[in-house]
């Protein structure tokens, strides 16, 4: 299998056609026709990529994409017949990875799916036994799932992206709460405390996140540096 694709399309014949073509290319494909079903399904079973139609019953694709981006970086290809929406689809505020205009060739869709997945192939970050899969917001340490929340994953990803760099609490807050909501410094401390507990539970005696008194936090593997 090349991966799993969730096709969100309310035109049944078109959804089945895409499922057949993707299946012939080695993808396991699931179809949904109602916008209200998408986010719960993605939270329950994260696919490798989502083909998301713009116009759906129940809830439109723009709203769905925005909500998914609050907890996952799974690749999303928007499908639309509304040419005037293209600028919005590609806008940073939405977070779509690509778009396809109707009518389209099913072969073109398969090619776009493969291209987007190739671009996303480098999102898994490995360091000191830590593996972070950004598409699924999943982190493992020496093969053990840390079972992180979305906020914990964002924090760990930022810290691990620059080992030994010290991040202040305000920097961390700005990263995990881009909507500028008002939160206390202690909120960050609470998330860090929970992260450390999960790391120790997966690898007893292991320390990866360290406090820098009066400044903030940094990611460092003390076992390697001592």
C-alpha cells in the first residue's frame, strides 16, 4: 500500500471513480459524502492525505480544512469548481497543500496525490530515538507512543527542531497559541511538566527537556552530552 486517502466528495459516482483509480495505484481509499462526518473521522483515524471537496452538505470544505489545521498537518488537496476561491485555497490562513479544479482527469488527481505525498515525506523528524510524524501529530520515543495532545506535540516539535537552543516562555506561547489568546506563563510550565512525565514513562531516567532558570526551556539529550 502507498498509504491511505480520505476522499470527501458528495457526488457518489465521482467519489467511486476516484476510489477506483487511487486503488489501482496502491492507495487504500475511504469515502465520505457529508461535511459533518469529516473531522470526527480524521480525529479517529488519521489518513495520509485528504481529498476535500469545497462544496459539501452539512459543512463546507473551507471550514473543515481550517479545523483540521488546528490539530493536524495531514496533507489536504482541495477540490473545487469555484475558480474564484483559488486564491483563498492557496492562502496561508487556510492551510491547503494543493487544489484541483473540476472537471478533472482522475489520472491527474492520482498524480497530484503522489506529488503532495512526496513533498510531505520529510515531515518525520528523528533525534535521540525520538520520531515525530507531523501528518498524524504522533511522537514515539524508542518505539513507544508518547500519546501527546496537539499542544504537547507542537511544543516538543519546536524544542526538538533546534537542540540546545533556549526558547523563552513567550516564544513557546506564541508558537502553540497563534490566535493570540491570553494564557499564563504557568500554562507552558504545565504542558512541559506533562511532556516530561510522558517521556520518562516511555524511557525511565531519560531527560530531553530541560529548564533554564529565569529564561525558558531547551531540548537536549543529556545521555549523549555527558
